[in-house]
C-alpha cells in the first residue's frame, strides 16, 4: 500500500513552517500541532515511504528547503497567442475585438499582465463597460485606471441589482461607497503585509464586512471573492493581483 499526501495551497495555510527550528517528531501515535505534523511529514520523519504533492504559489515555495524537493511543475498562464484568442472569443464584434487587442499590445504593462487569465477577465469587464455600454472613446491605459474602472463596473452592477435608477457619475459612485471601499482596501492591504490571502468570516467582520447581510459592498465582495465552504466559509480574492 502506497500513501499520497496532497497539501493543496500550502501558501494559503496559516501554519508556521520552520524547518530549522521545528523539533523532530516520529511517533505517529502521539498528538502534536498541525505545524509540527506537516513539517515532519515533509521532512520524511513521519511516514517516510509516503509521497507528498504540494501546490503553492511560487513565492511561497521558498519555505521548503531545496533538499526536500525532488520535482517542480510550474503551471503557467496564457501565452501570447492565448491572450489574443481570449479577447477575440469574448467579443463577437471583430472590429471591437481587434481594437482591444491592439490597445493591449501597445501598452506593455497591460500586455504583460494578461498572462494571468483572471486579469483578462478584469480587462474584458472594463472594456465591455467602457466601449460597449458607455460608448466611451477613452480606453484605460494604466493598471490604476483599469482597477479603478473595474471597481466602478462592479458598483454600477450592484446598484442596478438593488433597483437604484439614479444616474451616477464615476466620482459620485465611488464617493457614495467610500467607507465600504476603504474597508475592503484595508482588508486587502493589511493582509498582504501579513502574507495572508485567506479570510474567515471573523476576519471580514474586523473590517466591517458582513457577508451575511445583502448590500452593495457584499455584492462586490461576492464578485471578486472565491468562497470555499469545506471547513466553514473562507474567502480569498479571485487572484492575488486583485488583492
């Protein structure tokens, strides 16, 4: 009998891995903390014949010493051809699709970010609102403009969902949701500083975000969060770049 451990998303775990200070642990019949247990399984002190498969963002793999790793597989995003295919499939209007592809290729910062599929989704949402619905000739060029407009797109959708028929300008829309936006920004920023990308409901409530209460703010969160209910509700941004 062979045993396989799959540690999925180890970068999203709140375990404190310290392969240099963690005490050896070899008795599988005794209880210990999750940190010590996982560290010693990876070291090979516990169940040394087991195979271990770890998934993680690349930035977090440095937690594991190189001598404990014997194979690395990297999942990459869109290549150049796939970036263009995404927008041509998303927009049926061929003239519009070509205009968007040309715009992205002419701005290196946007084109580089398009290797991330979720960023292509953000761009498509922004371009659809700007070029199709608003019939606006100005196309956002910088990442700040893209993400600001994306937030406006989400707020507009949520206002319409709650039957708000008022005519909002971009400024008035942001200003009317100022407190909610700042709460969401603090959640993202403070947790980035802690290398934390997973949030429990209690974490959200610290920033006055209550996912159980319907509102424009929680509607926006549901659009940009991924929810996992395996051990109670936990949330993460759809992609780290979004956080």
